[in-house]
């Protein structure tokens, strides 16, 4: 399926089959899943459910700062997430931790502009470089749909462990659409492959080449750790551009 609404249509067309949609992603994708659940409820579908694995972004940033393992001078904040949350969701970085941040777009020029703006801050603040898509208040309608269908839950993060309130599960009014309850699904704890140091890479403790698997046993063609699996992963990006500037 291309979207959660396709899963709803599939369930409506095949009432004899159970259709489970895996809800993954951050605030960017959660509103559409919430809207699909509302659609399923409106149609009174009993064969549609969602396994919600959604997570929210502010909590892991707070966790990184609370760990105090690295000296973080500032954050380049996620553009698509901020379309939904708005930049105000990250104001706590400057207010509580004295760390600035800039919401950036995805083009190289966006990232460079965000870095320049971050470096030019005289006092910590959260600013928006991605002004063509992000507003301080974000998308209030999308957040209302999310808050109607979901409620915060504890969630496990690679390299950070369990972070309270950083996940999203279905609210009691929509619990009948929760696949983990309908089918007694328990994903269990995640485990890193032996020797993989992806968690340390994500926390900024080491550069990817410090991992003994990097570039030898672990490559984009034969990835071992999660940081190498996706083309957007930290190790995959480092591998791709490792020769630039040498």
C-alpha cells in the first residue's frame, strides 16, 4: 500500500481478511495514520488495525542533552517534523538548556544556511530557516487529529534506551484498532548485531570508522547495523562521502 488510506480501502474491500497497517515514522507520518483510523472508525471496520510504532522528536533531544556525553553546541532541527510540530515545540532547547537550533530544509543550501544562522547566534534561540514550509505554530489541525487518536507512551530508541512519553499508542477510544492488542503482538526489545556501534554513532560519541565493522563487514551493499541500512543513515552517508576532502 502507498498510504494508510489504502489499507483502509483494502480492509473495506476484503471484509474476510484482517488488514494490519504498520504505523512508523515521526510527527510527519502520524497524522495521516490517525486520520485513517478515524476513517476506519467512521466505516465501522472490524478488520482494520494499526501497529503503532510512531515516535516523537522533542523527547530524544532532551534525552541527549540530559545524558551530557557530548558537548552539543546546537541542533539542525528536522524540517518535515517541524511542519507538523512547529518550531515552538523545540523552544525548550534554548530556554532550558541554553542550546540553540535552526529548523532546516533538505537541500544542501538549506543545511548550509542553517549552519551559518546557527553559528551567528549571539544568544541561544530556535529559529526557522525552512520558512517556505514551517511556521512557529506548525500544523495545528494535524496535531489535533494526532491528539484525538493517539496518546504518549514510553518507547525504546536505538542507543538511548527507553524514553518516557516519546512514543504514540492508540488512545482508549480507539484501542479496538490496536493490532498489538487484537493479535497479542509483543515486538520485544531491539538488539544491536554483535560488534555494531550504531548507538554510539547516533549519540555522537564516535565517528563511523571507529566501529570495527564499518567499511569491511558492514557496507551499504551488505549492511549489518541500522545506521548503514538506510541511505539516510549516519554510517551510510559517511561511507558514501568518506573520500570527499581527503
